[in-house]
C-alpha cells in the first residue's frame, strides 16, 4: 500500500455471503443448468449469419410447438430438418471462432434418430435443446441477430425422469409459451427468460 490508497474495511461479509450463495446454487443438482459459453465478441452478423440463425430458430420453434401441442408427426417433420439447419448455422459462423466451436456439435442431433413415440421424443428433445440453448443464447444480443425467446420450465424433471429440475427451450417471439416437456397436460407452464 502507498500513502493515499483507498482500503475497503467494510462489506467483506456481504461479498463472502454472496460468494457462498453462488457456490451453493452452482452445486445443486436439482437446478443444474448447462454452463453458458463465454459471451462472443460483439460483431454485427452478416446477412448469411442472420438468415442461418433465423432458420435454425424457426426449426427449434417448430419442434417446441409440435411437442407443446402433442403433435408427434409435426415433431418428426421438424426434427428431420434439424441437422441441415444446424449445419447451415455452423457453416455461416465458421469464420467466428468465438462462436463456431459451440455450434458445430448441434449438427449431429443423434437423439432424433428413430424416436418411436411422443414420450421418447420429449426426452430426445430435452437432450438436444439443452445444448442448443447454451450455444445460441449468447447470440441474442449480437447486432443483426433475429429475435428469439428463451422459456424455462421449473419442473421438467417431473415430465422427463432423470433430467435436472429446470429446462429451457427456444421460441419465436409473439406466440404464447407452450411447454414442450409437458405438452397439453400443462401447456402454459413456463416462464419467459429476459435476455
């Protein structure tokens, strides 16, 4: 320390308490959410990137809407288009190393191959959308990004055994939230997460 330096003498209890709260919330299994990637550098999206992200969001929304309305055939149709939409998205962002690495795994989507019924479709969707939300949430605030909403269900584990309590999904703005994990059993069970 040098003469004239400011020294904090109070407030450490508050800081220590907040740190403890943060640690306990991160270690809780029932509220585990996927770790968010580091925020990408703020750089305006190109027309190709905006179009690819918009198509990808629309595809994710189509799956959520189909599951939210108990439409298995609609889910299968949207899920069949998911790998192509994800590959297009990854290719559009290939020049952005701050984003590309988190998008590339989305193109695999092995969860959707041969799901036999609505129940297994919901489990496959949960696995996929968990990775998807973590990958594209940082793009919400990028200049030129199309608007999309993130919704959260606070009791997904009751609908899909073995998953964390909270689960998120993607929707296009303007339509009411329809919970893809519960479908018509609890269609409006969900909360819009503010970006």
